C-alpha cells in the first residue's frame, strides 16, 4: 500500500495509510507545537470556602426545626447573652448569607486573576505554579468562615443545651494565629517566587 504525502503551507509530513483512512483520529493540532493552556478557574481554588458554606447550609437545615423561635448569638465574657435575640430564620439566613458572600468573593477574585493576560500568556514561564498561588488566595476566606461557623455552632449549643462554648474572641484569636502560620508556611515561598517571575517577565519585555 502506498504511503501518502500531505503538504500544508507551513508543514510537510508523511501520513501512514491508517492516518489517511481515519483522518479524524490524527488532527493537525497534534503535530504542531504544544503550548500551555490558558490558566482556567479550578474548583480547588475555592474548595475550603465551598465546603464550609455547604456545611453551614446543611447545619441550618438540620437544626431549623429544633431551634427555638428566638436565638441568641452574642455573649459576654461570662457566657451570658449580651444582645437581643433574633428569630431563628433571620439568624440562619444571616449565617448562610455571610458564608455565601465570602465564597463569592473567593470565586470572583480567583476567576478574575486567572484571566490576567500576564498569567494566561506565561503559564509555562513562571518560576512557580500559578495555580498554587490562586489556590492559596482563594482559600484564605476560609479563615473568616471558620469564625462565622463557630458563631453558628455556639448559638445552636446555647439554644439547645443552655451551655456556652469558649468565648468567641478566644476562638477567633486561635483561628487567626493558625491561619497566619499556615499562610506564612505555604504562601511566603509562593509570593517570593511570584515576585521573581513577574520581574523576569517585565525585564524580557523591555529587552
């Protein structure tokens, strides 16, 4: 069986007879230079905010019928309610709403940054993996979400058992300290590499 030669304006190559018989299996794009795909939004960028938001919504549904009509969610240092009670519907909607807003912020921030031309055109040229930077940035709101989630759990515990967990300020301090440590451990190397990567790209543009 003869071997066919196919020519294009920019490329001449030899096709095996099977390639000629089944051209749909051998696209020209497979034979051209492979370039990095534009950086696209990934679910991993916001996985923690998404999980926390879903858990907040699930807890709200589970305990809605078990909560009293009036719910306290602000307490003083002695564990005594320090503010007026709100209806359980208002409280749960507020908790889920705040989590949803933080999730939306994480999504729009990472989705917008991933469309920046410098990222899209230089995915393979950075000294670091841009997806790691976006993953870190997108999951940072989870620190605040943990605190909001604690407010929900604390209010539920008090409403059902007339008991109070640790003070909110103490939980917030612990959460913020742990979050800051994790950001320094995982984020500082990425930020340093990101700065070097952007600097190199700008220098190449000037040359």
